[in-house]
C-alpha cells in the first residue's frame, strides 16, 4: 500500500491524544497509567469524541493524499468508515491496563495489536483495502505514541533512575556471583603468593658443613653464602681442512675456547637439564638457588628469566623412601611435607604444568638405586600428567 506519512504530519496529531505536561513536570515515583495520560478521558479531558473522530479523519485524509498517482489506497466512499474505525481503536488507549513504561517495552507493533484486540468490532465490515489502511495508520500512530512516551520529561527522569537501580542490582548480583564462584586463576594466584613465600623461606638459607666459627649461625642466607658454579660449553668442532694452511692467510688457528659462565645462567633457555656430579659438588645448592630465584622480582635477581615460574623441588630420595609410590602432580607438595599443601586449589598443579614455560621441576637425584627403582622413576617421569 503506497501510504507515505511524514513524522511531521503524524506527530502533532498524535500529541493531541494526550494531555500536555504542566510547568515543572519532573520525576514521579511510579510509571503513569496510559488512561491518566489520554486527553479524551478523565478529569483532564480536552479532546471530545467529535475531536477524536476529526483527528482520525485527518490522518486518513493525509494518508490518501500522500499516495502517488494510481496508488490510491481505497475508494472515496470508504474513507469515513476507516476514520470511524481508527477513532474507535485509538479510543481504546483510555481502557488499556498498562502504563507508559510497559507500552514502551511492548513496542509499537505489539501495542497496535493490543488496541485491535481491545476493539474487535472497530474494523468489522471494512473491505480488504480499508482494513489494510486502518492497520497501516494504527501502526504508524502507535509508533509515534511510543516515541511520545519516551520523550516525556517525567518518563526520561524516571527511566534514568530505574536504569541506575537496575545497574546497581546487576553489579551486586555479579559481585555475589563472583564471591560464590571465584575465578580459578584468582585462587591460583593467591595460593602461589603464599607458596612462593614458603619456597623463599625453605630454600633461602644454606647449611655449610665444616665451618666452626665462634657465634656463627647454623644456617646462612643463601644470597650471602652461595658461590655460583661455572660451566663451559663444548668447544665447536674444528672445520676439516685440506692442509694445515688456509690459502692466503697463513697457518690455520684452532677454534676459540668458550668462556666459562655461571652455571645458573648457562641453564637459561633449556627446558630439560640433567645435573650430574659427585656428592658435595653443589647440585642441590644450585637447585635451591634456582628455586629461590623464581620467587624474586626481575630487578632483584641475576636470573630474571625465572620470574613467573613455579618451582617444584622434589628430592627423589624422600619421595622413593620405603618403596612408596611416586606422587602425581596434585600430591607434589604434600609428598615433600610442604605446610601449605592443604590450601592448594583443586587442579592447581595440573594447570601450572599445562601452562607453557611456567613450571620449573627440580628433582634431586639420590644415590644409585636398583634397576626396578629406576624403571619406576622413568615411568613416573613419562606419565601423561607430567610436563613434556
């Protein structure tokens, strides 16, 4: 149907259906019933039934005149019938059991359906074209009615207050939900702070055997007593030469010998390292040093690449005592008597081991053991739950 009604035509007519806001209109405590807003009903009535029919007739007339050549929506003798039907349907606004907020939430299309359902005889007897024009004009009017409600100062102020209350309620619900269902990562981070503090206390001091000084302590701060081991990388292979001389340069020189570097720094960038050495060579002390370095901020350690890693110091001599089964990751801390093991979040160790470059496993190797024990330890190390 070729009906084209500009908002500048419809809006002034729709506004006449409702009472004007008086000076100083502002916030009201509750939504306003539509029956209290219409201008053709109640104590504030300013629009008579005749005025309402006239308003509906004008809408019909404007719709017919807006149609293009050859697009006339209905016959001339049906215009009055459509105007009467439209006036009857719009009069139903005064009988709707809803307020302005509900009408806005309902929307223009559903509001039009409610009005049609409230006055079913209104369009009875109309031709098909007349019914279509009635439905089109009613939908257009309802669109402007909903818009009119949203523009009222009382509606805007009340809606803003209600939105603020809804946001406050939503924030409270979210906070309560987060409190009841804390993020696993938040719980992990809180636990890791306590665990790293324990590691710093547990491994931050060193017993030095053979020193008998007056008033000397039994244990020394690791930072003061630790002497770093040095490591030297294998020399690169010498290139095969045809003879002892290089053309135009003279005798061939041997490859330069790599300079020794601190052992803890030599391990940087390596995911797996095997430490071998005789008893007392400093293997366990190096493990302590690496574990404590994980607990320090980057600016407080010579090994900033270890910041953010979680150290597990697992002495196999303790774990394999009396043929006890080797622990799964969730039992790592309990198996070495860590006092914070009881507060470990469920699944924490598995999450640490699954994270890329966030775990550091230190296993102090015991004295030589039987082939059966070695097989058990090898199978334990290759367990699917252990890091690859």
